C-alpha cells in the first residue's frame, strides 16, 4: 500500500541523462537519504538507464513507456493506491491526476517554437496547460523562469510558484587540475544554444593563440553542416564521461555559453565551481545569477565575444577572476536546494492531512 508514501514520478530514470534528468537524480538522492523506505520511485517496466537508479527505491509496473505510461498507466496506479501527492521533477506530470508537485525548468517551448520539433511543441503545450493549471505546487529554477511561467500563464497565483536554485555537480581539486590554454563550450547543435556565434568569434581570433573545445552529443555530422564554419583550432568532442567533463572544464581558460534562452544555465555554475571564469550571452537569467562575476556579450555579436576572449586572456587579474568565480558558485548548493524541496513536500503533506481531517 502506498497511501502514506512519498511518491516520485520515476520516468526520468528510463531516460538518457541530460540536464533535466541530472537535476532530478541529484534531488532524488537526497530524497532517498532523507525519507529512506518512505519514498518510492514509480517507473515503467523498461531498462533503467540512469546509473543511480539501483540506489533508489524503484517500483516498476505497466506495459507502456514514455508519455503513454505517464499519462495513462501512472494515474490509474495512483488512483488505485490512493496516493495523495505525486512529485514530478522533469517538466511534465499526468493530466488525469490533480495532486501534483511539478518542477518546470523553463518556458523555452513557449518562447520560440522553432527551436523544437512540432510534435514536441504540441505535446508540451497540452501538458503545460493542464499541469500548471492543476498543480498543487510549482517549483522552478530561477526568478526569470518564474516570470516566464506567469507571462504565459497569468492566471497562476504567484504564491503557487517557488524558486529553488540548482547546484554544481563538479568539485574542484586544485592539486589535480591546472589551467590550460584552451576555451571550452558545452553545446549542442540546437539553434537555441547559438553555437554559430561562438564559431564566428573564433574566426576573428588567431588560430595559433586561441583554441576552442566544444563538448556535446550531436557532432557526428557537423562536418557536413554547410551553415557552420570552423578553423583547425576548434575541436569537437562527442559524449565523454563525467570525469572527463570535469577535467576538460577545470583545465579550460574560460567557459563560453552563447544561448539565446536558458532557465538556469547549469554548466556555467559548474564551470565557476572549478575556478573556471565564464563568458556568457547577455540574457536575463545569466544576469540574475552571475551578474557580478561573469563577462557578458550580446548574442548576435561575434566581434564582442572575440574581444571578451582576448581581454580575459591578457587580463592581469585572471587569477582573481577565477577566485571570484569560485566564490560566486558557493551560494548554489544541492544540499540547500534539496532541503527546500523536502520542506515544500512536508508542507504539502501537512496541508493534505489537514484537508482530510474531520471538522
């Protein structure tokens, strides 16, 4: 019987880990540590791709997977077991079940449909409409994202949305990592990520002095992409391990991100947490989070980005910039984030119990 359990939508455990799934995993680990047997992660009967799944209290059921499992089998299971609260970490929740806590990372799909497949846009528009309207509580990752939710769904009460900042997955080891002579970007070919302006900036820089490494998982066909130009000083790296990612970011001269739109920008804070300065696109969420620390450039100005790269390279205060970056990263903590999540869950549980108690 799961009536008094903490129930988590564990569909993300069957998915490949990108940013959203990584965040869900980190919070889940704290949930498991805090609630122990009291927390249950409900999953489809599918191979669990998340390496942390074995350490979580998972219950598999059903015949479907993906949206069919989440929207059909999961709510039926919840009704049968009289579950009073479902925690959804990854933007979506079952429409038929009205007792959801849901984490919304951004409104990118509402901001610009051209960034996504039309089917994805259609599904998310439907899910957002019902999920946000009926959620008991919404958690998002920045004040910017909260404003975006309210912009597209003005009928939602501001008090229904809680902002909880994320943390860094990387830990700095000063003795192990030394700064190299290259810059780094963690990017995809999604047009929202604006990789083109980074490549254009390096066209304006001396290839013998400035090197760029771009880490992503969609670069197999990049050499056939006529819209992108690059010099020999740019290296593309496909999927790498977490340890390799940490080493690459830790040893980089600086981290570059040119996104048009982000809900938080997790990799920037990861870079700062290993003493790597950030050169970021001048967008609202980056100003909110990193205004006093990062260097900024306009998203359409490759020359400005090139100038920022040169300025940082020859800065007499480079070590101080690295130190300030690390210090800024320390205000973002997974422990603090998880404790806030747990507090929100406890408040919802207590509220549900009061509502059920006899007058």
